[in-house]
């Protein structure tokens, strides 16, 4: 896995190196042209001077030192070497140019790269075999040495600037990526269920949105974690309370009835063993036993209804919803409850699997209970079932005060949200445009086994 910091440093450094290479190639190309121009200019100047001094040499006697003066003047020219070839000596072309010991050292590869082909001119001073011959030979070494010194200085300056730029890039990348390290530590803390890692505000413009979204996510996860802990505690409390109520119901209602049945049966057995059993007595004891059995059956029906609504199986989902609304209408006569179904919604309701149908039934039960407990002043409750593609939407709206800005889900809505999530649906809460609370329950027609956990909203 490549490092982002390394990329931030290597990419500009590579571009800088490519720029240096391009500048070097361009400088070498221009340097070769410069050397050629200087050599041509030097040879031309030497030729003009030689032609000008040649006449004076021929007219002056040797004692006047005309040759020394000519050699002295020509030897002071740059980029040209002068060789005097006395007769009958011949010239052997075994070298390109001379390099004096006091000239600066230049790498041979650099000389070979920039040196143009040698040019020469052989001039005879006089006629006959005794004439002095002067050989003018181009020598670009001085110009190449100057170019070498310039390029070396520029290279050293570039290396120094490159090192400085790389160090600045490393420092800038370290400073710029420091907030990411803080975010990484905070994410690790969130993974360990610890959202208490402090985060300093990010000053980098590109990272500021990430920081703001992360802090919002951390706060939301903290609320969800708190809600989950509270939900678990309340569910345990509700479970214990239900067990307590069931135990009390069985003890207070079923227990005495069973004892009464046992007492009636014992009395019937005793009278039968004594031989004094009459039809009226049998009917009396049978009626008492039937009464007590009916009472037990009523208690059992109430317990079963609390544990699982049998009306879903006996009447079907739509009839169960109608009966639920009717029961709450009878319980709250001042509250008008209406139930409507959109096109195809009632037929699609019958296609729901057991978990989704039970989730809708329990959801409507919880919504109506919430209206009764919290919607102070509500006079109307509108329940509507609609089909949206392959999903069913059950909305419950009232004309009460609605959800407040700081409203949070209680354990009832949290439990309902988890029930819907398990059935592949979701729960959403909000306020209607004209006021009042709206709760929406959505389930798929073919319930999935998993789905996104809904986030409480107000």
C-alpha cells in the first residue's frame, strides 16, 4: 500500500527532476550552438588578422621581428591555436587542440559532447621551400570550460533549491496530513465504542467537510449507542414487568379458578361416593365447573392476545387493522379514527409474510397508543395504507402538537424500529405541513431479512 505522504512528495519532486532534465538538455543544445558560433567567429577574426599582418611580415626584414610580432598577436586570440611550421618540416595531424596545464579541468565526456569538428587553415609566409608556414587550428576548450562552469553552478543551485523544496514538501505534507491521523485515531476509538477522543477543528479547506461530517457521525453514533443502551435496559425492564404481570394474572385469576374447579369436582366425587347424588346437584356442580372453565378461558385469551394477536390469523391483516382501530375508537370516543386503503393496498396486504404483517399491526398499535398518551388536544387520527411499488406504507397522522425540535424516540418506537428492520422495513417520524405528528411504517411485500437500521428523526 503506497503512502499518501510519499505521493505528495514524490510527484512534485519527479516533476522538478523532469524539469531539470529538460532544462539541462536545452542548455546542452544551446551550448553546442554557442560553441560553434564562438569557434567560427574566432577563426574568422584570426584569418582577418593574419591577412592584415601578412603584408607587413613580407615587407619587413627578419631583424625587425615581424614574425614574433605576428605570432604574438595571433596567439592572443581565443578559440584559435597557432602553430609555426618552419621548412621543410611537415605537420602531423595527430591532435585536435592543445590544452595548457593552467586551463580548468573539464570532463572528457562533456568536451566530446560539445566540441564541433576541428577546422584549420594553413598559411605560407613567403614563397619557396624556405617560407614559414602558419597553421591556425580551432580550439573550443575555453568556451566549453566556461559552459561547464556555468552549468555546474546552475546544477548546484538547482540541487540546493530542489532539496529545499523537497524538505518544504515533506513539512507541508506532514502538516496537511496531521488531521487525517487525528481522524484515524477517532475512528479507531469509535470502533472500540469510545467516542470521547477530542478533535481539534481542521483548518484545511479540503478536509473541513470531512471533519464536520465525522463529528456529526460521531454525535449520531453516540446518540444511537445511548438509545440502544436505554432500549436494552427498558426492554429488560418491560420483559420483567410482563413476566410479573403474567405471574400475577396466573396467580390471581387462573389459580383461584382452578382451585374452584378442583373443589367442585371433589364435592361431586364425595357426593357420588356417598350415594346421594341427584340430577340437580350434578347440574349445579357442572354449571360451576363450566363457569370457572370459561373464566380460565377468558384469562387465557387475554394472555394470548397480549403475547400474540390471534386476530391476524383468524380474520386476516386488513380485518385485524380495522378491529384494532375500532377497539381504540371505543376506548377513546372523543378521538375520530379513520382507516383508508389506497388502490391495491388491501390486496397487497394479504401478500405480506407473517413478520411484516405482525410488524404493521404492532406498529399501528404503538402509534395509536402514542396518540392517546402524548398527542394532547388531538381530535383526529388518519390511518392510511398505500402501495408504493413492491412496498407497503402505513402512515398514521394526527392533528396534535406534533414532535418537538428535541424530540427523541422512546423505547416503544425504538422497539418498533427494530421490529420493522428485522422485517426489511423502516420507521420514519416527522410533522405534517399543517401541524401534527406523522409516523410512517414501510415494509416490503416480500420481506427481507436485513436492512439498514433507521435513524431517529424528529
